[in-house]
C-alpha cells in the first residue's frame, strides 16, 4: 500500500503504538534491526537505478551517523552514543517513517538518487522524515 494510503489509518504493525516521541524511535534497537534491512534495500534500489544494473549494497555506519548529525538529530540521543548506535537511530527512523506512512520506498529511492554523495542523500532523507513526523 502506498504511503499516502496508510496515513491516518490504524497501523498494521501493532507495536507502533509504543512510540510516544522521536527519542523513543531513535533508541529502539529492535526497530533499528528492521530498519537496517530497509536502509540497505532502498540504497540498493537507488544504486541500481543510478548504475542501470541490479546491485546489492550495504550502507556503512559512518555514513548514517554522519547523516544523522547533519540532519540535526544527534541531539535527541544520549550524550555517549557511539557511531554504530547513531547509525541504528537513523535506520530506526527510516523504517518507522515507512511503517507510519510518512514516506514511501519510492520516495526514499528518489531522494537518495538525487544526491551524488551517499551521506548527503541520507541527510536529505532524514531531514525530510524529521520535518514530517508528528507525535
């Protein structure tokens, strides 16, 4: 179902009601594990589109951590959080946004495909999501 069709409806993912604010989302390790697969999927799709051939890619933690900082979301995490946990936070936010209908897979691919640098693409993606997310 497209993201626009899911907005405002009861989530088909019953665990989504436990998130009361953005820090709840950013610090959920289980959500981050699911988000890891989603992030690699949309990055692979964007890369395949750009390269005009199918490719499977993994996004490095430092790229996501850098994008989280550049999107001004790092401040929502505890002070002594390493780069891996910052990357987890980005992954959690991206999958949360998709599950809530805030952004579609297609829009993620489009945003990532517009930027030449991977961290710039993820920065733009995280900024887009953070502007739209409401609790």
